[in-house]
């Protein structure tokens, strides 16, 4: 999104009524934060997180200090403000960062506001989701002075922030839980932000008592992060309405932020904000080194992605080869199963035919034949004597007993010579004696 399109975009987006701060406690410091409508509860890598959400302090890995000065216009008495933030990682403690912040507001007529904040932020990883969780707490000493009245309060802030791989961040902040001011300033902030390439979209819902309002913001990085254009819903003093704009210059280790406003009712309205913020990050690489380092990391990331794609391609080719082998085996098994299926179909048809035959035979049984005794054997019988036959062999043939030869001899004495039947003679074979066979 070009810089020239930012006012048009937010002019359509931010037409709802702005915050009407009844006192200084609604205000928050920082030119960058005010340029984005103080929708700052999910913004990381910024020392002013100590004023908005101490959970984001742990995103800072180097000692850093920032100073801001600004001015807010309001009917009657304008006010000026200054703020200071000092952040450093806790020595010998992993994933823990501590911070200090001071915010002072002075308004014509004798009103003033001072706030001292001491906070720490830590980070952990959710075991089962493998996503980082940022959390932190801070203690605050607040002084409010009005003509003829002075108040001193001590309070605590607590914050939590979650994020996902898709670029979505969500935060929950309990702030201004103060004691000693005679009234409740406790504020609950539910924040969400989403990063889309070089664009960061932000929305914070803030609720204090019966008052609640949504604050919107946008940050667009330009020229590889060298510049950042910002816009948001301005936080007003004394009821004015305006659209906040800003520009950031990131020439590490120095950072510079500018913020100004455009009143909704025109430039004649006495309302608005302008501020200037400068910061220094100790031990940080300069912008050119960071740019080269980012390019090297991107090249390394691309190289790793190419290696991963090559590995995936190799695995895919191996899987295809395995699939082809398995396909051939499955086709062979399918052919064998089809052959067996045809055999089983043939056997099934034969079984069906056999079943039909059995059923037919069962339904149409054959008539039972009556038993007929065999016809009685007729005697005597005639036998033509052959060469080499004896009476004993003939008796054995017809009677089954060679010892009955005498019965044949007695019936054929004229055809027997020297105990042997005459060759070619017709012998009479009488019936065997009863029980003689």
C-alpha cells in the first residue's frame, strides 16, 4: 500500500467516535504507538511495550533506550509530554527481559501527570502446540496533580500474548490496577494483529468500567524496512477527533519515529497530536549489515527450501517406482484371482447341475424292481471230450470237486477207455448229488 493511500483507507475505516479522555490516565506515550492509534498490545521489538504490554518485552534481545517528546492540542490548555524507556535482557536468565519507563505530562493551568513503570517479560513454549507464549508483569507508581488536589497511586499491570505461524497475534492485558487514587482505573485490553507480508494490521479493544472502544492501526514497511508508514485512530485529549499518521526511520542502531494528526472537523479544530521519538539499540548491527544478513538468511532459507523440494522429489520418484512394482504385483494377483473366479464359476455351475439332478431324482424316483429268483440249473448236461481232459478235470469243471469223477464215469462207461474219456466223445454230465458241489 502506498503512503498516499493510507489516509483514504483509514478515513473510511475510522469514522466511529474516538476516545474522549476525561483525564490524563487515558493517554499513552510513544510516537510510533500514537501513530497507530495506541493499538500497541501485540507489537513486538519495541521498548515502549513496557507501557502497553510487558509480555512483549522478551522480544527485545539487546539493551535499548528510547526518548519521546510530544504535544497534544486541546481546547483551553494544550499539554506537552515526555517519556523515556530503558530495556535490557536479564543477565544469566534465558528468555527474560526487564524494563523501566517514565512518562510525564504537563498541561497549562497547573495540571500534571507522572508515571513510573518497572516491568519484566518472559517467554515459554507450549509443549503440545510448540508455539511460544509471552507473558509479563509490571509495577507502576502514578502521580496526578490538579489545582488544589494531588493523588498518588501504586498499581500493577499484567499481560499475555499468543501467536501462530500464520502471522496472527492475540494479547490480553490487565492494566492500571491502581490503589490509592480513590477510583478504579482498571483497564482490560484485548488485542489482535495480523501481518501480511510487509503490512501489519492492528485492533485493540479497551474497556474501563462502562466505557469501551476499539482502536485501529496499520503499519506498512517500505524499502526493506528502512521506512515505515503508519496510520491509526487518534487518542484525543478534551474530546477532539482526528486521524493519526506517522513515519518511522529504521537506521539501526538508531530508530526515529514521527507522528502527527489530521482533525476530522478540519484544521480549524483545536485538537490533535504531534510527537518525536528517537531510540538507540546497543550492540545492534547497522541497517546495511542487517540488510545483508537478512538477504543471506533469505538465501539460506531458499536453499533449504530447494533442498527440501529435491528431497521431496526423490521421495516421490521412489514412491512412484514402488507403486509401479506394487501395481505389477497387484495386476498378477488380479489375473490369478480372475482365473480362480472363472474356475469357481465353472464349479458352481456343475454344483448347480448336480443339485438340479439330485432334486429331479428326489422328485421323480425310479420304480423299484421286484426280486426274481434265478432259474434252476438244468441237468444232465452234455460235454464234448477234448484231448488231454480227464474225468477229474471234467468233474472239477462242472461240480467244482474232482472227487466226483466216478459219477461221470458211471454215466459214460462206453465212452471211457483206460480211465480216460475218448477224444471227441459226447459225455453226459449228470446232476451233482445233493450237497455234493
